[in-house]
């Protein structure tokens, strides 16, 4: 039996915030409806510099948190969240990325989400 599912919400190649939020919300609804109720769902949120697949202006902690919050409000199961990448979030990729906005969004919003018990 699957005990935990960690959907990865980074490197989506999506170019707009509404598309990213819709993708996140709809996939959390899908996982909630299609995995055993005993399986915990812990999505991984993005925090790292731009690359050909990742746009920090679209994929970031603030945008992902908004989508997770909407998914929770729509009765999706979300038992917590993780971050990809800690190197960007905590260490600013040694000067290659400014993760301060992600850290602020985490402190102000993400950690306060009403996760599914």
C-alpha cells in the first residue's frame, strides 16, 4: 500500500500564474479522489532560480501556497508541504538566487495553512 504521495510542483514549464494554480489545484483534487484515504499527500513546492523549465515569477512559494490553500478549501487532502530546493530556499543558491520572497511567503502563509489532519 502507498503510504505517502509527494506530487512535485516545479519544472512545469507553465508560463502564467493562473495556469500554474489551476494545475496544482486540479491535480491535488485528483490525488485526493484517487488514492487510498490512509495515504498522506505532501506536495513539494518550488524555490529556486530560473532555468529553461522553471519560472520563479510563476512557480514560487507564494503562488504554490495560494493554490494549496484553494485546494484545501475545495476539500482536497493536503497533509503538509515540502520545498524544492532547500539550497535555494535556505542558502540563496550561494548568491545565484534571492529566496527572501519565498522565505517571507512561507513564514506569513504556508506554515499557517489548515492542513488535513
